[in-house]
C-alpha cells in the first residue's frame, strides 16, 4: 500500500488460537482474491487477542504491507474491546469487523460494497453466514468432522482458485437457516461506515462472556434497526466458517452450560443480553434490500431454503 493512499475499506479480523484458519481468512480478504478492487483499496488489521498459539511469524512476514498484525496487550475474554480498538486505528472510511477470525469470504464482497456505497448515504452491507461441511459444525463433529476433513474439502474444490465453489461444500449457519426468506440474526463480515460504527458505540464491551455471548447479534440488530441506516443483504456473497473448536461452534448453545449447572449456554447469553438492554433478545425484523445476482452456485441454497420454509409452514 502506497503511503499516500488511503484505503477504502479496513477489515478487522479477531484471532484467538486460529493459526490454521486466519491465514486463509486474510487471503480471502486481500485484493487479488477479492475481485473488482484496486490493490490499495483494502487494509487488514489482524488482532491477536490473547492466543496461546499465535500465527507463526513466517506467515505474518509473508503478508503484504496492507496487513497489520497486532498483539493485543491486554486481551479480554470477549472480542468486543479488540474490535473497537482496531476500528479506532483503521485508516479507511468503511470498516468490516470480523468478530470470528475463522470466517473466509467469497471473492466479490468488496466489489458489491463499492457499488453499494454509491447508492445510499449510510448502508449496512450484510451477508449470510455458512459453515463449511454438509451440516452445521456444532452437530457435524459427532460425525467425525474436524480440521483434517475440512482441509480435504477445501482441496476438493481447488480453493482459492475456485472461490465460489465454497457454496458447494457448505451449509447455512443457524443464524440464517432460511437464507434470504426469513430474518437473520447476525452477519459475520458486515461493512459499514467507520463513523457510523463509532456513533453506535461499537461493540458493547458489557458483553464480557468468553467469545462475547450475543455481542455480534446485538451490534447487528442495533445497526440495521437504526433509523438512518439502509440494511442491504447480498445475494451472491457470503462468509464461510472454518471449524476451530470455538465457543459456539464446538457444541450447540442449546446444550447445558459448562459453567452454569442446570442452564443452557443460550440461557446464559440471553440473560446477559436482557440485563444489558432491559428487554429480551428478539431477532431483528427489519426487511433488507436484497442486492446481487443468484449465481449458479447460490441457486441450490435458495431451492433448499424454499423447501425448508415449506416444510416448516
């Protein structure tokens, strides 16, 4: 990145014991993989948030100059503070906070974002969240799904050379089980103005449960429900979660909490949300503007969502 060029987008990636996963994520956000952007359009800030196994130095050294790698000096169990600190450091007027550093993205995300930021003064650009594998990872681990299986899946589609084939080896996450046919609970690579992020107060550090509890759902809800924002949901781009044994993808949140006997993890998360907000969590009902095209790789997802909606109805 030339020193006199301001990037258009700053991507914030939170890393916590993701030495295998983060390098792929960084690759998926870089110009070259990302289509329709200039080499200097994107900067990436990787926040190493207290990892016992950080990203190897030789990999960090191999990243281009538009990638900054920062060891958080006072890491918190929740990623909220690290996200807010990184956004404060961001050089670009638009930010993409990636709370889970295991989430790769498809290759037209910023091409779509560049189109959209010309159409509305304050868009909040969101994507659906997928899990690699044929079943959400919380349940697929019972079938032997692990990092080695996932590596073989990625090799089978010739990733990164065939970025949109990620749809072929993935399933919708539970926060977006009916794809574009029903409200979603969160987005894992949203794009919004840095100034709007800060006007919202960023991610609420009151969500101090390890992993953040409902902090990402809370931020998404506040952003798309705001009177001054335009919620846009992309049809042809998405994020894809790699398995890493994380807080919510190594076991269902409906399972008994490991720390709170007799309660589920969701109970613990929901109680904290209610304490902080003064009301129970409810999935946002704001209708999005759908944008993009139904690529052939995406059509299967739509057909499956229609079938699932019909079976529920």
